[in-house]
C-alpha cells in the first residue's frame, strides 16, 4: 500500500510540475554512406540525401532521392543526432514544418524517371 501511495504522489507531482519522458537510446547512427548526387530530374524537385534512421533498436539506411517538397519554398532539414537523441528529418519553410513520411514520398513523384 505504501508503494502505491508513493507512486501516486510522484506521478501527481510530475503532472503538476514537470514532464515525464520515456525513450529508448540506441546511440549514434553509423557514418553516412558516400553516394554521388545525381542530376535533378526537373524543376521543382529537392534532393533528400541518404540518411540513417532508427527502427526497432537499430538504424536502417535510407537511400538518397529526388522528390517534390510538400509546398513551394519548403526545404529539407536532414535528420541529426545531438549525442544523446535522434531528431528525424522534416520539411521547413514559410508555411511551417511538415514531418517526413516515407509513404508520402511515393505519391510525390519520388525518384522521377529513375
């Protein structure tokens, strides 16, 4: 009973004064692969360089590709690791931030005429 009461006090205090965050840390991703950037397939395309991203406790490589941004003026901000946490890549520009979704790329003429 005492343990339950202590847990309730801790959780209620965290809800009032702070934030509880849980996560899995898998360390830094491997060094990026060296890949030669291809020529743009046409106007309006942005190049998304290859990068490592976390999947289930390990990193998976995503090959570079050309794609159309979510809106005109958006630029790709690649993923990064600050030594402790991984931050996913996203699109950013005058109309705000758009989170990256691999499924979305396939519908935006990704790898156009490859």
